[in-house]
């Protein structure tokens, strides 16, 4: 019982535990398909253009529907919307299973399924991001976010992919059957959650007006604006470097395909270290200081990877980076959730997420160009220089970004004004 209290403090409440269980179940399904999806595509085509198209179709819905998903999350009952989206995902999977069972599968159908599931993911993730502030107190958002992210690291990144690959080896059907089953469990747990009714968007306002209102609020909030611009810029540099990580591992470090897998796993291991230490960090340090250290660690990560030719050194660097990425992710979400009014959580959250995914896509494209022109290390040097410049520009803003260190009160006018 003491271990359970440590992992799931009773002060977070029963409703949070239902949300956590639903999140972990959904992440397990996504982790299973993280491995099984590419394997299914590879079973139908070896054309690299089609493989790349599948990756694009998975991210494209964020740019097409991200802001609209935020509007719906603020207009509608958030629990019902989450349940409806997951049921639609199950329906798409059932259709895919029917086609596989009747041997009517083809690359065109798979690409369509990837796009539809990507659309559903946009609405599911945007809405899920609005639920936590409705369930726990502001002072507990950091701990609660850490528990949710821990589920992503364990079941999505570490447990789900091996299960997905193993089930795929048994037959094309099984990983997608498993995803449908765990999504069904997630729906059942979501339906048990009871939250206070959120403030609806203004009646009679157009969808476009409401989308713009999310952009305007983000821009007018010094803390959230700077946080959003920071993550967008850092994700361009991150996306550039990580776009060639597999080639970096195999050709620069000479670690082979297994070595590439070890690099990605090292990041997840680092994330688990971040899980174990987050509560301690939050109790002892201000969020602004934690974010400053994170900026330095990410910048030094790119420099270390650009300089080293040792696989062992690269693994250590990736462990440290993984811990930073977890801590930064939890901290940034906590800051945003504390700062944004409940009735705007969907719209402002969608602005942030569109920026996150859009900047990664830009970074990926830029990394390919840099590597083609100047070699595989060029994206890492670009990432280091770009990150270093950004650290200098936003260093003084970090304490103001995290002005919601005081979880029981709103930011005072003097603090907010200082971040302008």
C-alpha cells in the first residue's frame, strides 16, 4: 500500500486514477502499433516514397485539424468527446481487421487508415490535455503530469513495441486486435470519470473566431507565448538532428541497427530516471531553474553527439537527454495547465501542439537538406548553434515562463509584465 501511495498519491483522487488507467491503456495500444504499423507497411511495399508518405500522413492531421480540435475540446463535453474519438478509432481498426481477414489489404488502404488514425489522434490528444486540470488541484499538476508521462515512457516506448512486433510475427491481425481491445478498456475507464462541467465557448461565435481566440490568448500571455516559441524553435533544431539519427548510429558511430535501437532505448531509460526524480526536483527547485538547466542539457547534447565517435559515450548522452526530455515535457505541460483558464485549455493547448509537431516536420526536412549538402554531422552542429543562440535569447525569460510556480494563485502583474 505504501508503494501504491508513492506511485499514486491518494490526494490526486479516484477520478485521476481512472484517467491514468485510460491513458496507460491507450498508450499501450499506440506502442503496439508503433512497431506493427511500419511492419504492416513494409509487408506491402518497399518503395521509400510510400514509406515516407505514411510518416507524413500520420503528422499531417495536426496541421490540418489541430486548431479545430482545440475548439471542439472547449465547446463540447470533454469526456464524451474523448470516448467518441476512441470509439471511432476502434471502428477504423475493425475495418482494417476485416480487410486483412478477407485478404483485401493494400498499401492504399493502409495509408488511408494511417491518416484516419492520425486525425483521431489529434482530437484524442488535444482533448486529453484538457482533462487533468479539471481533476486535480494546481499544486498537484506536476506530480500528476509525471505519472501520465511515465505511462507513455513505459508502455508506449518500452513495452508496447516488442509486444507489437511479437504479435505481428504471429499474424498480421493480432497487433491490431490487441490495440482495439486495449482501446476498449481505455473507453471503459474514461466513461467512469466524473468532472465538473467546463465553461462552454461563447454561444454564436464562429469556429474561425474561436480558433483565432486561442492564438490571440497565447500571444498575449507572456509566459505561454515565450514557452510556445521556445519549444517550436528547439523542436526545429531537435528535428533536424534526429532526422538522421539512424544514419548517425550506423555510419558515424558504426553501431549497426542494433546500436540504433540501443540509442533510442537509452533515451527511454533516461526518461525513467526522470520519472523517479521528478517529485524530488519539483519540491526543491523552482520550475524556471529546472527549465534553464534543461535548455543547457539539450544544447550540450547536440554538441556531444557532433563531437563523439564513441557509441558508449553516445549512449550516456542519450540517457541524460532522455531524463531532460521527460523533465522538460512534464514541466512545460504543468506551467501551461496552471496558466491557461479552464475554458481555453483546448484552444491554447492545440496552438502549442500544432507548433510542436509542425516544427518537428520542418526540422526533419531541414536536417535532410543539411546532411545531403554537408554530411551527417551538419544537422547536429546546426542544432547546437541554434540551441545555443536560443538559450542566450530566452535565458532571462525562464523564471517568468514559470511564474506559475505559485500553484495556488495567479501570476502577479509585475511578474507577467517583466516577461513581455
